[in-house]
C-alpha cells in the first residue's frame, strides 16, 4: 500500500495531492490547480477557498463529533478540564468575535505568549478563523526575544496570561510582556488570561482581561472563506545569523499534509487520545497539538507543566489517568526519563498506549530501545519523525505496521517527499556514506517565505544547490535505503530539542558591557543532545572571575530565555581565527569536548591562542 501510494505521490503529485485535498479538507470553493511551482515559490490549491478553523471545528459538529472531547487538559497542579468539539468551537468563536471587536482584520498579526493551557489553542484558532496571522512565542523566551519577534512582524495585539505554572512556581508571562512592550510601538492591545491569579499590573486602555473581553462575546461566529494560500502563521526559528527567521506557513497545504500525517503516520483511530508533549510555542505543538489532530477530529491531551513535577513520573501518570493511546515526545525527554530510572515508569500500567513517537533530534539507539522496551513494553511501534519548522509537517518517518523499524533511523519518506543525500558537488553520495540532506520536490506544508525577507529565504534554503531545498542537516542512507539524520551541519545547535543559533547566543553575550568577543559551539551532552559552550574574550582591564561566568550565563538567559543559558562559559585571551578573521569553530569544538586540537592549524592567526585555551582545561 505504502509503495503504491508513495509512487503515485512522487510520480503524479498533482493527482495524489488533489485527491487527498478533496477527500480530507472541507472547501468553500473548490481549487482549480493543485500546484503552481515557480522555484522557490509554491502555490498550492489555487483559487480554492476554505477556513482552517472551520476545518478544525465546525465540520466535526455535524459529523457526530460535537460531544467528543477535542481536548483533555491537565494543569500542573492537577486541575483537569475537558473541552468537547462543541465547547471548543464556542470558545474559538468568542475569541474570533473579540479580536474582531478590537478591530483586527485579515492579514493583521497577533502574538501569542501563553502557558500550555487550552486558551493557547483557542487563541490560535480564533486568529485563524478571521484570517489574522498568529505568531506564537514560546513561554520560555525573555522579554527581549518577545520584543524582537513582535517588532519583526509588527503585531497589533498580544494574547498572554498573568502567568503559567512550572515546577510549582509562577512563570511571569505578563511581566515579561510588559517589559517587552516598552519597545514595541505597533502593539495596541493586550489580552490577559487569568491563569495563576497572582496580582499583575493592568495598563488602562491597553490591557483587557480575557474573562471580560472574550468571555462576554457571542459563542457563534460565521467563518469567512479565505484563499488556500492565505497566511496562517509565522513561527520564528533560529538560523545561522543573530536574527531569528520568521517562517511563514499558509492555509490549505499546511493543513492537508498535517491531516494526512494524522491518518498515516499516527494511524489515527476515532478513540485515540494523543499526548503530544511539545509546547505550542514550537512547530510540533502547532502541527500535532492543534492543527493536525483537530482537523482530523482527534482527542488531544495537553499538559501544562514540567515532566518531573511533582515527581519524575508525571507523563506516565498522565497517560494512565487519561488513557492516552499515542505518546509523541522528544529524545531529550526520553533520555531524562532513562536517567531518572525505570521505577518511575513501572509504577504505571501504560496499557492504553499503542504508538510512540519521537521528534526534534536524532534519537540514539540506546534511548530508542529503552523507549521501546520500558515504555512501550515491546508492544508499541516507534515513529521517529524527521521534520522542521520550515517543512511544517512530518517528512520522513516509518509508518506504523508498515515499515520495519530500525532504532535510530527515521526510515522512509512520507508521501510526496523526495529526500536526497548529496555531496559538495551535488552528486548522490553512495549508500552508507554521509552527506548533506536536501529535498528534491515541493510539498504542501512547505514554508512559503521568511516574513519580510524573501532574499534570505532564497539564500538560506534554495541557493546551496539550485532546485533543491537545503535542510541544514547531515544524513546518510543505509544499504536498505533507510535515512539516518545525524544532526545540524550549520551553526545551529539542538539543545534539549530546541533550535538555538550560535550567532544568537554570541550576540547576546557581546551585548554585555564587559565582553569584547564571544564564540559559541556545541558539545555532545548525554541528556540535552548538545550543550552550549561559550568562549568569551573580555574587554581590557576586566577580570575573569567565576562570578562573571555566572553573570554572563544569567545575561544570556535574560536576553534570549533560560533555554539558551550557556552550560559552560570559558574565558580566553583571544579566539583562534583564520587570516581573514573568521573564528575557527572546528578548533573550538575540539577544545570544548576536551580533546586536543588535531588537523591543520596553519591558517591560525595566533598559535598561542590555541595553546592557552588548551592549557585552561
Ligand atoms: C532535528 C522540529 C533527527 C533536525 C520538528 C532538524 C531531527 C531540526 C528529527 C528541526 C529526527 C528533528 N531525527 N533529527 N527525527 N526531527 N530533527 O525546526 O536537525 O525545531 O533540522 O523542528 O531538528 O528542528 P525544529
């Protein structure tokens, strides 16, 4: 079945995708053309009209799912709420009406900075319903990061909460927004959900409580139809320069590929309960908490807090309590659970589970085996899904029950996807050898551009090898044609499944008044995948002290968010550079892992620098 459908999807993609789009989506006006591809710009399902929120909600009200749970939510303190499709629909209608009342119209941007609560999804779907482009900012980001993103997309509104719960403590979301708003001239209004109930200042005329503004709106709303290519959201992600990239996704193609992934990758059944542990601030949360599952009429389980609160068995308790059938999580979480010990898993039955998923980074075979044996009791297949913020939907993955599994390999391309592993000249590398990962064909959920920077879009993804999308990952095919993704080969690190650009951290460090220069590299880390090691040169006269290391770590957390807090800060008299002044990261990487510098160092400007760095060990 897979072989036949896959062949159709790559040989006659328009026939394949056209049929899927007609079958799986609800159209207000049928599309005329499946794909209009003018490299690097794709338009899918031209002339078609639909409403994404209607596809995720309204259509289920008449298909017998009105009283089915769309979302089961558990807060960190143990509070549980279930929203049926009907209830979720009503809340989203209220949100759409509220945003309209504030004067927002199609094409405007709204930023969402929320804890993991149902209202985060309600805000997203409320925006989608009226054609407002949302940008969700992960709740772990700092006010500086909020400011940059809001300014880049010129958001008119921010939807936030007083705070969220994390390990029993309050995350000060509103406070961070207030600080950011000192430098965001485009923001007119702030909608504030009361979540923690602690006191937060409200600015007269600007800030409105959710329970005043949204809750009082009518619970019905006639969704307008929008074109297939109407922008749905911008999601900022790290690249190899200091400025995050605003990845733009549009409506029909994005929704279709995610819906199709629900059907084939998650092999969705009507009684499934999907526990996706990602935050809605990341693309995994967009695609597999909100748009994919709801479009497919699934029940999702959403959890607000930390995996080890109050004890390191929280996920397992959640699964048993709510009878989750699918768990979709990240290797870094799996490795943390491994370290915390099997006993926490074994306290729970986990017999509702039937499928396990992994995403965000390569999963090492040891973690794979543990996940398979201890969590899945050797009953549940593991789908190791490779994809990116930019791809919008799962691209390479085994299909459960179809693809024989190999621990550590993400296996086979999803429908319509043609991955290539190529060398510097653009030739296929032989099976078993490593190369750079490219995609040879456009796909429905692909990013359409980078917000406000189409040049960067071309340069970043389409210039490495003309005609091919460059993923930024290193990979190899094995002798059976299975794909193994090794990790990033650009200046992007993957720390605990979070993409962090080294340039971003470097510019945060050098913004500290004591710092002259900084270089950031990754070092393999057992739990986090990669850890951040920062080499810092101080300004003349500044003394290198242990306290200053802490100050710099805290400074980065303040500038970006605690997810980017450096693991190591190391002071250096000078950084190793080539004659043209480029920092030699390869050498720093070798020093970071504690090894001796191998290879050719003749292009170094200052040999003494390497010697001193090594002596610092
Ligand atoms: C990495 C997350 C190996 C990869 C959906 C990619 C993976 C980056 C896998 C995208 C996987 C994601 N195996 N590596 N199954 N899934 N990656 O944008 O380096 O946060 O380029 O999207 O994560 O991260 P992003």
